[in-house]
């Protein structure tokens, strides 16, 4: 039975289906010696290569693992950044089979819950709009929010890429006289900057955005920004059953780690702080190396003076006496002691 090429690659742990589609467009994938194209289907006996390396498509699936990560603002949801900015993949644990796949994305200035898994099929189903996996955000709005605005956001508004609407909107208690107000909103899809664009369509500004829930999983309140935990088997299976996938039978976590107590939190915060310090030092080192290697020594624009030879000295002597130099002038002046005595005599 044939399957879509991007699905087979995702199941092999190379990345999400969207990433695999990009690899196919970049001509990085070949099937039986021919460059693959989008829409290709493959059989189990076909030989698939990625960047020239043979990919094993044997149905020996690795156990499904899921990480919960508390993304801070200022990190990119990409594996590498040409500008050297920090990414959400920098601190994740090393994985033997496959690699970590981000379930959805968060903007550079958005923080909160971000899930990672090594199961390409699970990641694809959690992100696909047809499964309508609900996301919840805490959003701080700058400006006056009128009741008609909330009605429009619940009914649906037209954006550049289609109609969008919130499933629920709940205002958090606070001072009504403040210019900022907090809301919790839910929606069943995750388009690019969708939450921000919806509020901006009403003439309002989003000053803070935090994702607090993805599907059945809520962000642990005590999990520090930049920290991650691996989910236990019940939480993994709750995610899988929400998108009609069979339960996972195995897990690497044999014992319940329990709640994040003071000792675990302190250790996690120290690890995050150490990582950020190392990143800053590496960035300073790279900048200094680049500046030394690229900045040439400044050359003087002044013309070089010809060296004075013995012949030129002779010519100067024949031309007549030259103007007295500072050294000659100094020899005619009385010494410091004589100058003082002469002044005292006056």
C-alpha cells in the first residue's frame, strides 16, 4: 500500500510533514534514484534518500515522546538562525532516534506552552485544522474593549487569509480604570499571528501574549521560562487519543517525577541561566573574531617623505645656513637657574 512521501518521511522522524514538503521542494529527497516531487507516493520497498543518505522506512517505530517547554520571549521557533539568535531547540535533550519536532509555532514576542515530539504523525494531527485542537491564550490588550468588538471576534472576522474567530473570550478581573486589560481566548486553529491580527482588526494593540493550553495539556504554572519537562504516559496518551491515534505502551520515565518542588525548580533555573550566559559569551566571542578578521589596518593617505641622503645634506650645506632649529634656539637661552637669578636681580 502506497503512502504520501512526506508522511513516510515524517514517520521516520526526520521532521513534520510541512518540513518534509519543503525538503521535497528543495530537491533534497530522491526515490529510487530520481528526484522526488510534491505529490509522489511511495511503496514499502522503495529506496528513499535524503541528502544522499538512505532512509530506513521499516515499521520499527520509536516510542512516542512529548516534551512541554515554556518558551520565553525572544526565541525563534526554528532550528537555526542566520543572525545567531537563540532558538527553542537550543536546550532540548539529545534524542537518539529521529529528532524533536515542534508542534506549531509561536512568534518571537510570544511566550508560553510549546510542545515537542519525535512522532511526526502526532505532530501533524495536532497541527492540522481538521482535528480542531483547541489552543488557549492569555492576552493583554492596550485600549478600550467595547462589547461590539467582542461580538465581532466571536462571530468571525475576515483576515487576509480567511475568516477567523475565537471560540470563547473571558475577561480576567482587574482595575477597570487601567488602559491594559487581560483576556483568555480560545480558538481551534493556529495560523500565523492569528490572535494578534484578530485584536488588531478592532483597532486594539496586543501588548503581551502567552499560550497557556494546547489541547488537553495546560502549561505547568511553576515551570520556569526556558525550562522543559517530559510528559508521563497518561498525558502522552491523552494527546494521542484527542487526534484518534492508538495509545503508546512504553515510556522512558519509569517513575512519576511528581510536582516541581523547590529543589527541582532551583536546579532548572540554574541550568537556564548557565545556558544564557554561555550563549552571550559565545556571541561576544564570535563578534570579536569577526571584527578582527574583517577590519583591515587603516592606511595613511599622506605621501611618504623621501629619505634624506648624505648627498642632500651636502646640497643643503652649500645652499647656505638654514633656519635655527628648536634645539639651536634652546642652546642660546639661559638655564632655568640663571633665569630665576636674573628675575630675582630685577
